[in-house]
C-alpha cells in the first residue's frame, strides 16, 4: 500500500505542479518578421550523405526576404557528404572542410564553432542538423518569434520520423520524456532556472553568443543543446516549442537503433553518477511500474488507487500521441515503454563502465568531455 500511495502522490505532483509538461506544447504558426536581419545558417555534418542534399536545398529555398547564407561544415565525413554539398550550385552556400578537432571539444561543437566563425557579422545564426528538412517559411517564422519578445534563443523540437513499428511504439515517448525532464512552460519562463533546447533547430542571436563567450563555453558538452540553452538563459531569454515546419528524415527502423540513440547520452544526463543512476531507476520504477503492478496483483484500495494512478499517467501521454497521429490506446502501454527507456539508461551506464563511453559516428568520448 505504501508504494502505491507514494506512486499516486508522485503523479499528483506531476499532473498538477510540474509545469503542465503533459500538454501538447506551443507550436509556431508561419509568419514574417517585421525586420530583416542578416542570418547565417550553420549545418555541422559528419557522414550525412543520404540526407544532406535534401537538407541544404530546403534551407536554400527559405522564403525570407532578408539576406541569409548557408554554411556546411564537413566534419571529417568518409561518405562523400562534402562532395554532395559542393554539387549544389548556389552562391549562398559555403562548404567548409572541418579542421582537426582540438582536445577538449566534441566533434559537433567544433564544427559548429568553425561555422559560427565563418558567419562573420550575421546578426542571427540558425544551428540545424544535417538530417532536418525545413519548409520555406521556417526561418522567417523563427525570426518573427525572436523578434516579438526580443528573445536571445528560439528552439524547436522538429517532427520526428514515426513510420517503422519501432518508431511508432517508442518515438512519441521520447518527446514525452523530454517534456517531463524540461517542461516547456518552465523553459520559456524567464523567472525559472530550467533551460533546454532541441538541437535540430536553434536560432541564436550573435550578441548572445558573444555574451556567453562563444561556442567555446560549452565546447566539451555532450548534451550540447541543453548546455547552450543553460548558458544563454543566464542573462537572456529563451523559448522552446514544437515545430510544424521542420522534420527529421533520420530513420530509426528497429528498436535497437532507438536503444543506441538513448544510450548514447543517458548516463551523461546523470553526470556519470552511480547514485543518480540508482535514484533514477528507483524513481522510474515507482512512477511507471508500481501502478500497473498494483492493478495486476493488488486488491481493494491498492487496486483502485493503482488503477486511478495508471489512468492518470496514461491520460498525460495522450496529447503527445495525438501529435504523432497515434491511437490513444497506446497510452496504456506507457509503463512497458518506460521499462525500455529505463533499461537503455542502465545500458548507457554499462557502456561507460566497460570503457565504451559515448560513441557517435565513429567517435568515442569518455567522461564529461571529448
């Protein structure tokens, strides 16, 4: 009974006091900014041959009346990413061959830093991944949002692929858990210390980058979007929402692919702390597993309290499922999905202690740096 009651209290807090994380979240509608500042779009790319052409062409097709340019930084690709980019004949596109990575830098942030340097005097910089396709009004809409409240940073979680069975089962939960960790209402509240961004789309003012000391300030961060947002919010205003104008074209065809995506940085999120891992595992078990176990094996008050808690948790997941066009019935499977994410988090720690660290695109990082 005690565990069931504790789980119910956890969910009572989450539903009522945790920044309304379960809501659908803010989405920008297409609009034009009143001003037309110069913009540089920086795309770090490492072995992105399947997607880079579509990404760059979507960026060059932006319906923005001001001046903008696209800077691709080829970060040591071995699959011809840079050559594919150079085949695009557009004077607004610059393709840089990335310099060797200095000690202490993550590969992506070193590529971003080179792109920012190339951007020169641009008033704003759009950082976007090489697997994101943008609708023509996306850049203008981001600028209009930054302009309206004089924001230092505007970030959006792009639409994620949800086509394979694994994606349909597991990807909506990724967005749900991200919102649980970083409630968007808290991120967007200048009086709240919670800060986060989504790396697929980050529009940042050059003045804000200079204020925090440039990309070098977060050079070794492995969860770079959150680290950058945290630095910018200390003295500036940021905004985070969902995008209806940009989507990821990176597929995750199997559950193993999503497992690797989670395990890559889950233990980094826990600051490589065994105590935080233990606390997180216990907390996730209380939050996600106790209610269905109370329904399956409990009776009387334990059964009913477990059932109400399970239904409350399932109800909180429905807005996210609807965003992905999934049936609300999937909400009842959330405890099982949470077990998958919990196991991947533990797997991330196992990888760390087996010396595998954080691996991505042929690079391995140990500890908190690069």
